[in-house]
């Protein structure tokens, strides 16, 4: 059923970039540069805010004024290409269009791009000199020159003054790591060629150089393979769970489809290469194979047909171990390899639970034939075979760290996602390693605890946590440290349905990844990064890169003091930027009250608050309005979820409407239970709960035993209220209906026993196994006698 949003303010979502700029201008900052931060006409910008921080910056005297008349000089095709890229980006982001001078032109006041192979400072390095007389960007290779141009572009966007004044300086710069990556998952939700190009553009601005493209998974096969057309015809479409998979006009199934043709892949690869980004394709084997097996059932182990999955999680569907299947894998790889000129090919290898191989007599027979002592050894044989096949095609195999569980060819590279252990083991065994630990670098985890976060995994990975991640494990012996190629942030997209949300998850956290990948460890400094970040946000606005506003907004928590008709409001900014507020409904300004301690307010009250940096708001202000009634209401975001074994808390979207905004719910998928800490029960007669349902679209594989569902005591289960937390006494209960009302919700009222008083932890949980749907709590209200 279609469920409508519970009504939390989503004002900023609709703003878009133009609206955001207007809102920021209205807040007292001024994108045109005439506000408090505008520069005097001859001043160089005070702060050289570059991300990633260069290896070395030497300030000098004076400044260079860049105008539309500044000549761009470049000799040779590669340098001219970089100069043209710089000019195009400058025109787009700064509105200045200097021209590329004719070959051989010279002169004062120019920007000169040059490749000098004699520069012996390593791949991707560059030197940038800015003096009042001109700018020189010199590098030993085209990539280094491109990165010099990206730094120059950042110098041209340090502020918003009308005059583009670059501070005189010398930068000597080179990356710390050769692998500075980002993984995009188009299998769960599909991203168009134009959107992938936008990702590439944004990566290039951050000097990231590797895009890992996760092209195959249970939910979708996303690359055209001419020899096997059904991979995309059948494997490229799924019917989304619940209402999301029904056409509202016809009531017929509405498939979710998408794949890249080989021509499109070539186009994207070339686009990336022009920005010095190598694309690593992933064909995930032997697990994550449902879509491929749905297309060609003979590749699987079951007699029953499969469809590309509309559920999330870990699936048991593995490719079988027939010689014909191995040849299929090789044929697919052979078609993919020529499309991707980079050195690496990713064969997945993750989460291949072996239940089907264990259960299949035929697989067991093949294991005996091939001499595999167990299922992991079987996977290792497959990996070894593919490694050899790839080497024969001039490619290096890379796989997720599960490939280490059996013998692994020495040349294989390991992508370590399950913490640091795999990385240590791999490097000690002599493998190269890319660090991509889920606990630090998975961008589908939410970045703040704000109720404004989009769907995702709410085990929060903050900007600081991403920033503080150190790719080289401290325990790793010095002589092995060279095996750490670098780091990569991964963005799985089960819960990311729109490009706006994809960008929200990526930025600003990818800026932190970029700094770790590029900047010498000794030059990293999180506090300093936060000081440089506001300039980067304004670059995002200039180049149309969406980013999360939640880290730059102000969150509020109110505690109601009912006896006195007052409340205490605690304000915070997730990144600890300064918070300023008003209580008279006015827009917070640079000179509004600075928040320093919880605010006592008399009800009704409105608090408007924004986070500021150097006199400018970092995001539109948020309003918090309180009265006695609103303080007795909690949304699911304002409640905790109950502790449960496995504890997989997700922030999930409703399945409808098919188009447009959908409600979002926090749910522990092992236990539908929420906790209202310290609920003020004085005079409370009942609790009203607004509840809805969403599809229970999870495959839990070996985590299934973690599901904790209290048995239902009536036909459809009940809403139980417990006092003193979730192990406390049941004090009220309401039977659940078979389904919510037509609007997707039902209001349930549970009468509470008389005589409750004081503050207590109330636990609200649904009983029964209601799959294929699950109840979700939208809002709870304490009702007075
Ligand atoms: C992974 O997150 N399954 C690599």
C-alpha cells in the first residue's frame, strides 16, 4: 500500500542547487561575494582551502589575477588536452572562459601547462607555481598535469569574490597511494551513462583514479554480453517488491530494468580515461549470481527456475561447477576484457554461501573429480582457473577477501572489506591489497543520526571516521607495507533509489577518502580538513555535485518539563561547526545567539538554528517548533530500536508510491521493536501508534536464526507495549489488523494501566511472523487522561 511521509520537514530536499544558493544568500552568506566574506579587491584569499591537501605548499608574496583574457599556453597534444579541460571546467564552475593560445605562443601573465618527462618525482605528480607574473603547471605525465590543473581549479574557487585572485605559492604534489577508488553498484539500482559520467567528473575533481563498476549481482545483470543475450534480456530486469513493482495505471507488473551496451561501456571507459580514471569491471562469481542463473538456468544447481531477485541480502544461488559453466564464465570475461583497458579485472568471490554446493550430488561429484577437498577449495580452484585465464588476456585478478579462504595464486590482488585481518593475511602472503573495510569505507552506511538521512544502513559512519581510516595496518611489517595499494570507498545501492541520494551518500565523505588516498599521512589533520571543507561545498554547488546537507545542519532534541510548561532543547551539529539560533522565528544570522548549552524554552516555542563557518551558514536553517502536544509525539527516527542479536538496523523506504516521495522507517530487521526512553507517563491514559507495512524483502542466509519474532497470540499478531525496557512487563496490547487502511497506515490505541507515573522506558513491538510484509512504526503519541 502507498504510505505517505510521516511529515517530518523535508524542505531541503526540494531545494536543489539553485534553491540552496538562494537560501544561503537569504541567510546572510552571499554566493556572489558581496556579503560578509567578500574580499577587498586586491586581497588574496586568506585560506588556501584545497582538498585533498597537497604534499607541500610554500606560500609566496602577492597574487595572480585570472581573467577571461588570461592566455592558456600548452605545448603538445597531452598538455593542450589538459589545458582545454581546465578551461571548460573553469567556464562551467567560475564563469570565466580564458582561451587556449596558439601552439608556441608565449608571454607574461599566462597560465602554462607543460609535460616534462625529465621530472623524476613519480607518476601522477606535479608542480604548480603561482606568481604575480604567471602560473606554471608542470608534470612528468598527463595524469600529473591533470591533477595540477585540478588544484589550479580549486585555487580559482577559494572564494566567491568577483575577482579570481590566486595566492602566489609553490605546490609540489604527488599521491600517497596509487589506488584511490570508489565502487559504484548499478546492479541494485541502475545509474545511467550520464549519471556515471557525473560520478566520474566528481571523482576527477578529488584526484580519485579508480572506479570499480559492480556490473553483476543477484538483482540485475548490467552489461551487454553478445554471446549471451538473455543475461540482459532476462537478467537485466526485476519486478520490485510490493507496490514498487506494480504499474499504478494498469495494475500490471512494472519491471525495473537497465544495462549498459558495449558501446556505452566504451563511451564511459573513454570518458573516465580522459579524466585519468581507470575502470575496474566486476563480474561477481560464484555467488551473487541469481540474475545470470535466471537467464540461463543450466548455470545453477537447482531444478526450479529463478528470477532476478527483488530482495536484498545474501542469496544461496551459486554458479554450478560444470566445465560448461566455467567456459561460460570465461566467455563472458573474454567479451568484457577488451572493453576495459585497465590492468585489473574483479571476479567478486564474496558471500558465496555454499549450501547449494553442499546439497548438490553433482557438485560433490565434480569436487571429487577435480580434487577439491571441500567447497572453499572448489571456489579456490575456480579462482585459480580464472586468474590464469585473465593473465592470458593480460589482466590481473582482484577479488573480495573471501578468496583468501583457500589457496590463492600469488599474483591475485585482494580487496579487503571485512576489516583488517584479511588485509594483513593477504599482505603477509605477498598479495597486493586494496583496503575497503565495511566499517570505515562503506558509504551506504548513514553519515549522521539526523532524521533527515535518506534510506541506508544506520550504523553511522561519520565523516571523521572515514577521514581517520588509515589504510596501512599498524601491525604490518615495514617490508610488506608496499603491498597496500591504497583504499576504496564502496557504495552498495540496495537502499539508494535516486541519484540525489547516491550523491548524498558520496559527498562529503568521498572528499575524506580522497585526502587519505592522496595526502601524506603526516599532513592529514581532521580539524584542518573541516576548515577547508566549506570551500569544497561551494565547489560542489558550482559544479552541480549534490552532497549531504545533514552534516551541516542542526539537530535538536527536546526534553519536556511538563509540570512547568517548559522544555529543554539541546542543539548540535554533527561536525561540531558553531551553531547559531533564534527563538523569535527570525533567520539565524552570523550575529545570532551562539549555542553553548541546552536552552530552556517556555512552550509553545520555535527554535531556528543553522551551523556557521566564518560568518556564513553551511546549510539552510532548520525550524523546531514545540508545544505540549508535540512533545508527547515521537517518530520512529526519534525512538531507539531494541537491542537484538545480529542487530541489523536498516533505514528503509516504503514500497509506494511507484513514483515520488516515499515514507522512510528505521527497522531492525531481526526484531520489529522500538524503545521510547524516559517517556513521561504522568497523567497518560493511552498510547496511540501509527503503523504501516513494507515488504519483508531480505534474504538472511546463515543469519536467519537471528530473527526474533515474538509469537502472535491472535490471528494477525499484536502491538505490545512493555514497561521498563524490552525485557520488562507487558502492560498493554492491541491486536493488529490483517492489513493497514487504504492510506497504508493504521492507528492503534493501547490503553495503559492506571497509576503509571514518572519516566519509564517504553518498549513498542509487533508480534508474529507477518512475512512477506513487516509492520513498521511511524509515530507514537502519549495521550493524556
Ligand atoms: C561485500 O560487501 N559483499 C563485498
